[in-house]
């Protein structure tokens, strides 16, 4: 039979700390340290991902949503405006108390202690994942916290297990001390890192809010561009696709931002954010697309961009006659190679600082990015831009070129069916979607059913050749399973390439087909 962990204290057994009590205290401390380390790791993950959902905040938010109103009122009357701090402190105390219990259990039997940690972390993950602002990564900090705590709990359990059989085991005692000191130090260091990153994020968010930018006269899409049933012609910023190589987004305040235009130029140009705003500003609807977009995919979005024409800035620098490209570099080292001609012709390629009337969101390149109508993002749309080198294609490789993507990336003519996507009711069905061939233009869209004759769809108004164009077609749909297909024609009257090709190396081709069950 197991000995009781704590010997009862009686009068003939004076209250000196027994070795057993020491073990309980040590293992409880181990549990608490494991939990603190987990929370620190979770805070760093939250700061890096730019979510406010650290484990404690996630649980706290879920708690706030569920407490009965009388308890909320009571908390506010007792703690006043400190009610949130009190709640966080309360959650922390409960978490650490349970972690202490987990520590004690883990020394006896690792998995019973681990179960406590898994339960707590699971609760936080669930709380975070169900928040409306969870995004796709809201659960990650709580997950990271759980894993970290489990690993450290394991280390403590292993160190302390020696003391279960021999409470006087000096090696285990020293091991425990060393481990505790190491974990405590690590936690403080990681916690400090979290504060730095989190603080930086907050500073950038604040600077972004405080900006007063020259904004477009209107955010309304031009008249007639929207086809009923198709996605919104103007993509809401929060729905705009995001693609980049940045594991954590570069955090640049406008005050820190500078741009250097150099290389094969007559005069190097150095700009800061204020210098940029002093120049002539343009506002322009442009549809951005990613080369990785599969046929029918949604890595494409249309926004109103505000910025300064690259043509004007490049003219200030004076590119050499034999230069044919720019290499643009982001703060985190991404590079894109863009034909000089696409930046100096009349298409109004720009250094954009605003998207849909707001400063660029951090994820979309704050404070300044490039927008070039007609080219895929990987060869043009550098976010968090810091440097432009005027050069020649035969003198550099941009980020994606040695990775199997082609040096030049003009957007390919393509089209997509937005509705219906899978089901329809027999009778008159609206088939609608988008077609695009940025900086060339779309002249015609056709739809066919079950491989039958192509039928002409109705085109919505064209805002410009640099935006996508919406279309719709009314289908007299009979019951049964059917295949809808769409194809677009460019401004010259050439049809979309029908041969199926994957995105690599220079953009997918083929026709978008959807299987529709008509009931
Ligand atoms: N700094 C940086 N800029 C970048 C990228 C990147 O990885 N890093 N990706 C590019 C790619 S591949 C695309 S498709 C667009 C996407 O822009 P968005 O995320 O604003 O939609 O950004 C481009 N700009
Ligand atoms: Mo992309």
C-alpha cells in the first residue's frame, strides 16, 4: 500500500516539515512553474501571430460571455473598472492552483498530472477557437501553452520521482533545484520577449490608427459592376486573401519606414513616409491575384488602393537606359522582380499606403506595398516594402524564381462560377461569377451545361481593364445532376486556355466546372 504523502501532524509529532511535505511542495512548485512557462510561451505565440487570444484572455473572454448578469454586476460593483484585471487574476489563481495539483499528481503518475494540464489547455483551446475573432490561428497560443506545460511537467516528474522512493535523495533534490531555476529563468526570458513583441505590435497598431491619409473621394464601386449572385465586386478588406512567406508579420511604424530607390539610376532616392505623402496621390480599383490560385479558386480580390505612382518616383531616380527590371525587397527579405515597363507605362502601378480607404492592414503590407495591375503578386506586389533596386533580369533572381516559378508573371485570363456551387432548385437558376484578365480586359463570357453549346452570359459594367468583371446567366435548370462550365474571352477576342495546367510555374489554366445537383 502507498504511504500517505503528508504525515498527519499531532502533538507528539511536532510540526517540523517532513520530507514528504517537502516532496509535495516541490512537485506543486513544479506544476506551477510548468504552467507559468506554458503561459509565457502562449503569450509569445499570441504576440507573434498578432492575436489577443492568449490562454488567459481566451478563457476570460469565454467566461465573460457565460457569467450570469448578477455575477457580472457584482464583479463590477466590487472591482469597478478593475473588473477585467480581477477576472484575469482570478483565472490565473485558479489555473495555478490546478497546475499545482497537476504537479503533485504527475510525480505519482505522470499521466494523471498531465491529464489536468490537457484539460486546462483543452479548455483554453476550445475557448479561443470559438471566439468570433479567433481567425484560423486563435487557438494556437493555448495549444503552444499546453504543449510547453506538458513537456516541462514531464521534466519535473522525472526529476522528482527519485524522491518518492527516497525522500532524502540529494541528487534528485539538487536536480529539482537546477531545473526550477532553469525553467524560472527561461519563463522570465520568454515572458520578456512576449512583452517586446506584443508591445511592438500595439505600437504599430496605434501608429496605424493615428494616421491621417489622403483618402479616396468615395469608396463606392462604380455603378453597374455588381452581378447578382457573384461575390462582392469590391472585396471587403477582412475577406481579402492573404499570401506571404512571413511567419510573423513585419511590424513597421510609418516613422520607422524608409524607402531607398537605387541601383541603375542617375540619382538615388531616399524617402520617408511623410515624403511619400507629399507627392501626388492616386486612388485606383485593382484586382490582385495570386499565381497559386487554382482554377475556380479564391486567391483573388479587388480593392480600392491609394498611393503614389511608381512612374513618378522612378522618374525622380532616372533609370538607366539598359535597365529592364526592378527588384523590390520587403523588410523581411522577400523579393520580387518586376519589368520596369509595367511600372512606367500608363497602368498606374503604385506604392500603395491605403486599401479600401484605410491604412493598409499590417497583414497586407503596412505601411507601404506595391500594386501592379496585370501581374501576379509574387512578381510585383511586395508588402512591407523597404527597397527598390533598378536592375536587369539577368543580374538577379527574385525570391520565387529559383523555387520553380517563372521570372515573369503576367496574370492569365480566367473565369469562375460563384453561384450555384453545388445545389439548385429546378426552374430559373441564376448562374453568376467573375472573369478577369487584368490590364487586358474581358470582352465576353460564355457558359455551357453538360458539355452542350456555349451560351453567352450577360456582362456587368466594366470598371476598367484592371479589375475583374462580373457576369450572370439565367439557366432553365432541369432536375438531375449537371455540370456547368464557364469560359471568358479577352479584349482581343481570344478565349481562355482550356488545357488544364497547375499553378506552377506561371499560373493555372483550364475551365472552371461545377457539379450541380438540381432538385
Ligand atoms: N513581403 C512580401 N510581400 C509579398 C509576398 C510575400 O511573401 N512577402 N507575397 C506576394 C504574393 S505571392 C501575393 S499573391 C501577394 C498577396 O498580397 P495580399 O496578401 O495582400 O493579398 O503579396 C505578394 N507580396
Ligand atoms: Mo501569390
